[in-house]
C-alpha cells in the first residue's frame, strides 16, 4: 500500500497547477503531496478553523479602508517573491533547500509579501489584507508544515492627500480613532536603532516613522486581544470554572528586507514565547517602484495556522489537513456565526512509535581534497524532512536529530534522526510502520546518497 504513496518528485517536463501548465527544469523540486495541497485552499473553506481565524482577523480591519484579496494564485515569479522586495542575491530563502521551485524563475510563494508590489501598484485603497496558502521546505513537527497560511496586511498614508502634507499628524489622528486595550505589552525597544533597526532617514522623519510604528503596533495588538478574548470565551463555555493566565505579549526587534524598522510580535503561551507575526515600516523603494512614492506606511505578515492553534487549542498543525468528520464537524456553522466558536476537543490520542535511522553523509568531491579531514557535505536537513513527508505523509508527527558525530580519523559525518510515527486518526500496525520506515530508509539512500550505518 505504501508504494502508491512514495510521492517521489518525478520531474516531469511540465506540471499542471490550478489549471495552468508550467514548464519545469532542473530547479523543479515540488513533491506530489505539496503539489496536491495547492488545490485545498483551507483559508477559503467554510467552517474550517483557518478560514474562521481569517474571518475574525478581517473583522478587526474596517472594509472601507482595507481591501481584501484572498484568491491570488500560489505560483509566483522569483521577482515577485524575492527581487521586488529587495532580497539580496545570496539570501538563504532563495535556496532550493528552503523553497519549492517549479523552474528557475517560478516558485510556490513562500510568503504573502510576494503580492505587495502589485497591490501597491494597483493603488486601489489605503490598506489591504491578503490571505493565502504559502509553501516552505521546513522541519517536521507539530507547529511546522510545508504548506501553511499567511495573512498580509498593509496601510499607507499619502503625503499629497493628508492635511498640510503632514503624515505624522494624520497617522496619530487615525491612531486616536482605534480602540484601546488594557493588556500588558512588553516593548522595551527604541522606535529605531542605527545598527539594529534603522530609520529610513532619506525618506521618513523620525516623527513619521514613530507614528506609523505606533499605528501598526496598536492595530496588531487589537488582533491579539480579539483572538484571546474569543479563545477565552470558548474555554469558559467548555468549563465555567476556567481561569486563564493573563495574556502576555511582547515586541522584539526583527529584520526583513522589505521593512525598516521591523518587529516580531510574540505571545506567551504554554510556558514559552510563540512568534505570531513579522511587521515594520514598509521600505520606501517598494512604494517608489510601485509608482506611489508619495505614500508611506506599514505592513505585517502573520501565520494563520499558528493563530488558529492558539484560538481553538489545536495541538498539531497536521490536523488542519484532516478530512476526518471527527475534526471538521467540530467547527460546523462557525463561519456564519462566530459566536458559535468552541474549543477543539481532541479525539483519542493514538500510540506513538519511535524509530531511528542513522547514516553517513555523502562526501562531496567538490571538496577537492585540499584540506585533510575537512570533508564537505552537501547535506541539508530539510531534504531529510522532505523525504519523510513525501514517503509517509501525515502519519509522521515529528522528526528530530538525536545524534550527530564526525569520525575523528576519516572526518566523515554521521547523523541519527528519530522519526515519530503516529497517525491522528487511527492506530498504525507494526507492519505498516516497519514498511514505511524501510521505505524512508531506501529513499534516503536513493535521493540523498547517504550510507545507512
Ligand atoms: C514573513 O513571512 C514576512 N513576509 C512577514 C512580513 C510581512 C514582515 C510584511 C514584514 C512585513 P516569517 O517568515 O517570520 O515572515 O513568517 C511570518 C509568520 O508565519 C511567522 O511569524 C509564523 O507565525 C508563520 N510561520 C512561519 N513559518 C511557518 C511554518 N513553517 N508553519 C507555520 N507557520 C509558520
Ligand atoms: Mg519569523
């Protein structure tokens, strides 16, 4: 049975995705499980927790100002995904190990920011929200999946349209109109920092950047407050004696090629800080390239899956892909009436089965033998993750590196990964896990050239 699910990239000379045919080349690295996910559109599926989360967040941004775009195609150009946003030529996000390519110039978008330039160009509103499926080669665990969903938001003010051309004053006036909240927000950061988080001083006065950042932060704090008050209401519904910890939120400095200054928002959850979104003052070059250089403003990008996990208390990101009625029925009717939102009740947890695989890495001849004992390994962990996901699909809960060592004499490197097989829907048989593990082992040898120990 497992043979049908090998999901091995077959490198066809063309591939059809959402009704369009694309030519592939030696950059092609999209496995069939990922290609198939492009048709799912969970953010648009009525009564799906990802769609419900999108609706709740959209409700915090007035339609009159924020135009929504929820049906952009996931196939974009390297220009849209990277160049238009000022990603340097050698940015790691461009690597084949991190990104799904269809061909050298075409890929599955890695973030919703890929659509910023075209929307700024269209100049159809003062703000926008984009929700979409995004794709990344990444680790395998309960908060990471190769397909997830983001919402991008942006807001601009036009120098030629605000009173006296004073953007800072216009932004503060708009900020005054936003609701206030009383949650505890840690924000020890200066408004900008010359090295860590610079002001775009050729384009923005300090007063402008400060006002834009303040409007940005309040807008996003209001989203978090909304999510957590709905999560709390759902918890109280399930248990009238429910007592929550006070919500703790903090801003940390960040870097994105397309904003400056930049921040990430983290929420304290289950004993740890969880990163929910990135944001900042939009790089003026993007607005200039879009033909709207007289505008200035902010942008953010948030992870809908992560927020949906907090909102519904969903323990594993794979559940979003489940077609099991025991999952889907729990959200029935909520898209049409957000007041019906309930906490997710996990169905029984099936047993875990841990299996290890140890192997020697292939040594690359590109090392040229110039330095003794310093073997070069053309190995990327994401390749292991991909092999596991494409062979075993969603029955793997996580994959962890448990041991790594370099042979003192030969310089060869050995890795040991522990794979946790656990279906969300049923108990796996021994035969089935053994079969999958054998198949993964074979695929690692064939595709990565490793040698099993
Ligand atoms: C970005 O993708 C930027 N485009 C965000 C942005 C937009 C910044 C506009 C500034 C202006 P980042 O890679 O950090 O940033 O991802 C944003 C969010 O997506 C994260 O905070 C997280 O909530 C979510 N996310 C990232 N990787 C994954 C993953 N593998 N699985 C689930 N959620 C993820
Ligand atoms: Mg991040």
